[in-house]
């Protein structure tokens, strides 16, 4: 028995162990039944462990049944076409109900009324403590500080504490699949077309929102101090932190309805892009604010150097995570390209899954943000790796992440409902809550309207007033705000924030989520737009509906010029990255200079010559929407090729396997693209107009 | 700050937290840097938590990269058709290499040489301890007893302990998907055809093997005592426990090769069925042995009442788990039948996944064995629910569990490799190891040969000598033996068992796994049998190869009579269960007595009349092998219908929607089946012969 004695660990799933941190094994049972026999001792421990294991199973089972119930009700709602309540709202309601039952329905089972034995130490809390019991040493780990009033009724809140998950679970288990799926299922064409606006809203908009909310809340906090409602410290940095976490808008609820109703593709892209990207921005922003530690004694006032350090942290973490995500995506693309892994779809899917997961871990290990890295990994995987996967794996990977995303999302939302009643340290402050509600609307307004005005100065296809109102309305708060808020609930300020965030999530998901359909029709936003048919001239569909004619063609010249950066990127991506990383794109032998010939033909996959068109077709299967490259390639060939059906041959002959043609290839490809049906309208003004019309 | 202070929990995935139980945060860092300022204290804790979080990420990343490497090498091996080393063996080798690096490659990083502070208590180890630090209370949880020699060099084995997972992870996270997949992907026709033999091998065979090995090992232990090699207690029950855990044979390695080579279907079914079922038996057997607690002082000698109690426990747990699994399957079938969930494949897949998972939790919560429940749940889901799923969900569910199973399996095997070097308490006892190797061969021989002899007395299609040798040879030990052995490594005996089990797994997977292909050809076992073409007369393919003619037809009369139980079940299943639980099978209106008319038409789905044949076709898509029912149905209609292509119409007219026909329907269906091409050979003797020819 001189080994490390491992008492059987509880946890139906080991994750549970952490999720339900307090497996408060019945102390008196142990201390009471102590026998001198080692065997008896073992037995007791085993029984105890069994009991707690069983309890954990029951707890998790509760969640699973909750989810099952949610799924069945979702089906019923979908079946009956009920739209006033989305599945996320539903999950929250069920969570609330179970929370109420757990809180008030179950009588406190008093297995023991004893206070656990305590021992004194002057050194202060250490992580590991040894307990010496007549020569035998036992190892204890720090769980946390315990409220002195809780010491004497540990068993009363036993049940409630059991269903309290470790906040890190949200960050490390539930969010990554949701965010990865968002990146992976991005509708690239609409996304890239509106990239400029999306980035503006996500970065500038979130920063504006964060600061507006932060400052307003600081006012509210000052007011509370005056009225005497504030009982503990609440710093300016806390307010800014609240501004950051509450600025993360939720892509789930509104967009699910948009998808169902086939609402306008550009509005969808704007909302989706904004809310996905601003999650990433909000995470990094909040950790930058935490990192804001001015030197000197007064640790919560403004300090320029600390501020710039925070900005540096923001840029560092964001770009680091971006690079991490993109790098893993590129590595996966290379591996899938240069091995014949696609002959074994199972291996391929497993590899894809592991590589995407490793992004998260890699970023966390390097001190970056895993969730952000996973987002960009998803986008990279969709853009490159996806083209190399076998047909079976494309479906498999898509469906795998869809299921994971669905389960994780509903879990988070039902947990949110549960948390309202089971979280132990809520601080409901009416003034703070009302102030926060006002602040988020003002913050959102300062984000959307001024930025839309600025963007419209540059955009050829203006973001109409009704779109702006819809974006204003669609600023729901959801999983990310919750996960950020629950991450640290140690201080008074953070507890108040958590409670307020929870209420904001409830309100926005139920009221705004439920109001999406009426709002869409009230704002006369076109629904029933088939995304596949929406491949006509950019934004044409809604312009016609709005009664505006196409914008002046003269503008496109300036557009084209200001888009030089993106154009450069596109050319580079199309001519070099796609051919190097995937089986699609033109063969490198035709795009690289002649002296790179051997390298080029080494890197170019045989399929690039042969299956060029075929693979592009694959690519478009998935997204229900044509890929950027595909759109170009396809239309280029339609314009060039003699017959529409001979696309394959045309592609083959166009980039036949000689290493001589170089330099002008990119220009040629571009020119061909400009002849295309899709770009017809735009190319009247200039032959070098780009399909991405949207930028600042 | 009067809340429960939750230090940021470590764990890239929360599961990790448990998997890597000792996040031995640097004690001196805390106790050294103690500042009076609360802010500073917070900071230190946060930095510490961050560091440990990063470390966890690195550890998990190591595993992920290990798996990635394994996948790439598997691909290379498959690509080059290397068969001497299976992927599981490969995963173990990589695990071994990383284990060696962790053990010997990394210098012990001595962040601190201090012993953690200790405190004394006379009461003995309690689960929760409070630490009073100048009025503030901190909560500590028991991690386990610690070896007194380990107290002073905690940091040295820090790294090694970090990569040691909680054993329960194997049971609760990794095994369920593996076992569920085994049940769900069962090739039903071959399985049911050999059901009698499979059950015999699994129950009787495992029991024999367990007792033979247990007794032999008791001899070995006595020998060790005599030689003076045994330094601690080793009871008879420990030997039996070892017999139980080491009797669990692994279905993975050999069968993967069988599948690849398309080896004989009946041999496949025998091996697969035996190894899957005997996993379940071994789990329950081992917990029954643990439950064997004779009353009185001498707790490790034979006691009849305790023995029968153990047998009762065995039967109780086994049947309870079976019922649990079947019940969840039935509920899922009913839900998928009576809702139109199949319009939303994502919801359907999610529900299927959750229900299957809840089986596990339900069984654990009720004190049964989750893994066993999951096996039977998988079989039930495949038999009933599968017929109700949409086409998309059938593929989705199959692929989802395939990926999970693949990842879990490779993870276990690479972890096994790792454990050889990183597990802290190995006890290598040459005598015990050699004895164990001998004992498992003898045990396996006592299982296979006598039982095959007995079974052959009853079987019409004998299990030939070469099949018996192959079964003897294919008794690899794998994931289940490992998981059972690692579950409890507290005592000297258990540690020795764990080490021995690990070595046995290595040896059998490498040597026997690698030797499967040569062995198959050496034993002249037919390979390249296309499972889809193998739907001819039962077992015909190998009988012809063996040069034996078909068995005497006179036997079939006796067969038929002794199969009455199974026949009853089949009729019941086909006439009542299938129609009630699925969209397939004959309408209940035609099978239930007339007075049940309203109930029957309420329970019968409209599809049962309409899509009867169509749904059966679905069913067969998945398994690469025709389903039992399908085979019957199909051939029945081929025999009855005027044209082969008109199966749909024939099916529809045969069971047209009247509620009048009752009573004799089952007989009719049976007779139709007997006319079938498949049963031609058998039906000469009698018109009521059953296709399941295999029983004791």
C-alpha cells in the first residue's frame, strides 16, 4: 500500500468531475465509519466513490434529458412552424424550469449536519496540502475560498453546487466546436464580398460599443455609489470589462431564422460576419482589459503606458491567434494534398478533426486565444483543405461539426437557464441592470449607425436604413457573453456583471429572437431569396426591391483602385496559395516564373491539370453557394469555352501542362473572370473591376 | 470576496482536469510570494493557473500529435499494403516512444525543492478539509494517500504524473463509443446465425477461462511465495479477478484485418460476437468478484453463500444492464417512429446520440454497468431505430460513431504504450508474467476446444479444426483488459496485475495481431469472400472449400425443434415488435387479433403499408450485408411476386390495409420465407425450418 492511493474518481464523464466541482463526499460517513482494518477503510471509500459517481450520472442524465426534451420540442415547433420562440430560447426555458425544481423543489437532504474538520495554518492558502494522520500522509488540493456562512450548511447547497459546471468547460469544450463550425460553414462569397464592412463593424464597432458601454456603466456605478446601492469596489476597468463581454453578439438565434426564411444574403453575411468576428474581438478585448495593469499604487486609473501595453496585448493575441489558426489550416491542407489520405475517408476525417482541435491547444499552449485560433482555422480549412478532401470526408466533416455545434449550443443555452437559479452568488442590482440595458442599446446604436454612415460613403451598394435597423435589432447576446461572464465570478463586481449578463441574454434572446420574423416583414426586408439563385449581380436583388437602380458605373474605377490590397491578395491566393495547398487552382507551372519550373511541377498535383474543374464542383456542393474561386473559374470558362459542357476540356487546355507561360497568367485569369456573366454589369466601366465591392 | 473563490481551473479540456489528476501547482511560488495585498494574491493565483493550463494544453497536444502521427503512418501502411503491424500496434509503439522520452528525455525541472506544508489531524482522512488562514476559510479536497518517500521530491515525478489519466476516463469516455459502435455495426445476419455459439463462448467460455487462469495464477502465486518473490498479500480472489480481466479479448485488431481481407463471414461473426460479448461478461464478472465478500474474519477464502451472492450479482448486473440498454433503444425507436423527426436529420442525429449516451448514464445511475448497457443499446438501435431514421441520419449516425470509435481506440492504444514508462507503480515479476502468459494460453485452449467440440455436437455446420485454431490464435487482449486493469491499481496485487496485463496486451497485439495474415493462409481459411455475395446457403462457401458436402437433411428436423425458443422470438419480433417500433414489418392490423383493431391501426405507421419494401432496402444499405428480416422479406417476395422488379407492389398487396387478416399471418410469413431461395436447401426436410441453424 505504499503507492499513491487513488480513490475511485467520480464523474460519469471525467469532464464532469470538473464540471461539478464539488463532489462533497459525505464527511461524517467517512469520519464516522473509520475502522482500524485497512480493508474496511477501502470499502468505505469505494462505496462513497460509487455514491458520488452515481450522483454525477444522475446530474448529467438530467442535462441529457433536458436536451432531449428540447430537441423534441424544437421538432414540434418546426413541424408546426412556430417562429416566435427559437430553439435557443426554448432551451433556456427548460433550463429555467429545471433550475427552479432544483432550487425549490428538492428538500435539502441533510446527510450530515457537521462542519468538515478544519485545521489552521499561518502560511496562507497553498495549492497542495498534506494531512498527517498518525504517520500516514494524505494529499489535498485547494478548491477555493469558502464563505464563512457556508461552512455550517454545506449540505444544503450541495445539490446546487453539484450542477455548477466549471466555467472553463464553456471555453474549452463547448465554444470551440461552435466557433469552428461558424468558420467552416461560412458562406464565402457573401462573406468576402462584404469583408470590409464586416471587419469595420467587428473591430471598430466592438471597440466603440465596449467604450460607450464601459463609460455609461461607469456613470451608473457612480450613481449607485451616490445612492448607496454599491456595497463593494467597482473600478473603471471593471466597467470596461463589462463593456467588452457584453459587446459580443450572438450569431445563433437570428441567423437560424434568417437561414430558415432565406432572408437577404448580404444582410445575412453582414450579421453573421460581424457577430462571429466580434466574438473573437470581444475575447481578446476582455483579456487585454484584464492585462491592463498600470504601474504604481493606484491600480485602476488611466495610465498611458499601460493603455498602450493593453493595445499591444490586443494586437499580439489577436494576430498570434490568427496566425496559429491559419498555420494549422495550411498544414492540414498540405498533409491532405501530398498524401493519398483521401482513399481512406475515415482516416482523413479523423486527421481533420485532430488537426483542428490541435489548433486550439496549440494556441492555448502558446498563450494565445484558442477560440479565436479555431475560428480562423475553420475559415482556412474551408478555403483550402476542403478542396483536398474526398467527397465522403467533405460531408462527414461538415456533419460531424454540425452535430457537435448543435449539441454544444443547446447545452450552453439550457445551462444558462439553469444558472439563473442554481448559481450561488447572484447580485441583482436594479439600477445596474436597467443601466446596462440602456447602455447596450446606446452602445449598439453608436456601433451600427455611425459606422454604416461611414461605410456607405465608400460602399457602392449602400447599407440601407432598414438593414441598419435590422442590424441594430439583431444584436442579441448569447453564449459568448455568458461564457466570458461566468469565467471569473470571484469579485463583487464580476458577480453583478454575471447576473446582469444573464438577464440581458434572456431578454434579448426571447424578445429580439422571437421578434425577428415580425421585424423582417415590418422592415420590408426580402425573404425567400434562394441563396443558390442569389448568384446574380451583387446585391441586385435587394436594390431592385428597394427601388434603387444600379449604382453609377463611374464609381467602379475608384473602387477598383482602392481595392488594390485585396486584389493583390486574391491574385496571390489564386495563383500561388490555392495551387500549392490544394488540388484546385491553376497549375503552378503556369503561374510561377520559368526558373521555378522544377519546384513548381513538384508542388503541383497531377489533379490540378486533370480534375481541375471537377474538384471545383466538389467545392461548391457544400456551401449551397458558390465559392469565390469557383464562381470566377466557372464563369470564366463559360465565357471562354466553346461549349458550356466542355468546361473540363477548356480548363485543361487553358492551363495545359507547360512550364513556359508565366508572369501574365494572373492577368489573363483576371481578364477571363471579367468577361463572366456574373461580372457583366460591373465590367462595363473597367475591365479590371473586382467582385469584392465592399470596403471602407 | 465572500464568495466561493474559484481559482481558474486548469484543463485544456475539462476532462483533462481529471485525466491529469495532479496539477501540482508550484507551492513555493504561492507561499513565497504571499503579499498582503489581495490583488497581488489574485495575480499570483492567476499566473499559476495560467501556467498549469498551458502545461495541460501541451500535454494534450502531445497526445493529439501522437494520434496524428499514427494516422499518417496508418495511411502509409495501408497505402503500401503493409500488414505485419496493425494500427493499434503502431499506436502502441508511438506511445512507447513518447513514454521513453517523457521518462528519460526530460530533465526533472526543479521549480521548488520544498515539501508542501502539512497539518495534523487525528480524525483520519476526510474528503473535505477546511483550512483556516487567519480567519479566512479555504476548502480542500482529498486527492489520495501519498507515499512518504514521494513527499520530498514531488516535482521530480510531476511531469510523469501529469500525463497519467484518471482510469475512469477509459471507462466513461473512451470505451462507450467503441462498444456502442461494435453493437451498432454488427453484421446481424451472420451474428444471429451463430448466436448460440457466440453466447456459449462468451458466457461459458469466459467463465471457464476466468477460472482456469485464476487457479493457475493462484498456483503461480503460491510458487512465488515459496521462492520468496512475493512481498505482499495476493489473495485467491485477486487471482480470479486477474482471470476475469485478462479473459476479455479484443475485437479490434484481428477483425480489422479480417474485414480488410474479407475473411470468412462465419468465422468473423464468431470472433466478433465472442469478443464483443465477452467484454461485457468480463466487466460484470470482475465486478462480481469484487463484490464477493464472505462474511466473517477470513475474507478471502471460499464461502458458499458469498459465492452465490456473487453469481446473483453477476446475473443481476448483466440482465439489468441488458434491459437498460434494450429499453433505451426501444424508447428511441418509438420516438423516431411517432414523431416526424426524420424531416430534420440534424435533430434526429442529435436525439439518437443523446439517447444512446443516456443509456450509459442511466445504467450507471442505477448501479448497472454502462458499457454493457451501451452494447445492447447499440444492437437495439441497429435492429429497430435504424429503420425509422431518415436516409441522411443513417449515414450520419454511422459515420459519427465510426469517427468517435476510431479516435477513442487509437487513443487507448497509444496511451497503453505511454503507460509502460509513465505509470509510477509498475511491479515486474518475471515468474508472475511468465505464469500469466502460460495461463492465458491454457485458459483460451480450455475455452475454445472443449466448447467447440460440444457445439459441434449440435451444430449442423461444424466449427472446423482450422477455425478453432484461428479462434485460439485470435484471442488478443486489448483495450478492455487494460481499462479493467488500470481501474484500480491501489494494492500490490493490482499493480502486479496491471503491469502483466500491459505486457500481455503488447505481446498479443504485436505478435498475434501481426501474425493474423500469415496464420489465415497457413490454416487455409478462405479470404476474399465478398460479404455481399456470401448471402448464399448458410456456410456453404467454406464447406465447399473444406471439401465437405452439405450436412444430412434429417438433422434439420431436430434443429428446428430445439430452435423453438428462437423461433418464438423471431415470430414475436417480426409480427409485433418490428411493426410497433419501426416503420417496417407487416402492418399490425394484419398480425394482431381482430379485437385489437383500433389499437393496431393506431400503432401501425402509414409507411408500413406504403413504403414497406422501400424501407427494407434502406436497412440493407448500411450493413453491407443483408439484415435478417430483409433477407427473409426479400426472398419471400422474390418467390411470391410475379416479377423480381415488382417487389414493392407485391409487398403492398400481400399486406394490404385491411384489419381482418389475423392469427395465421405469422405462419404465412414464415411459410413464404421457407419458399425462399436462401432456405431452399433446408426446407426440403421440413417446411418449418429456421434460418438460424446454430445453437447448442
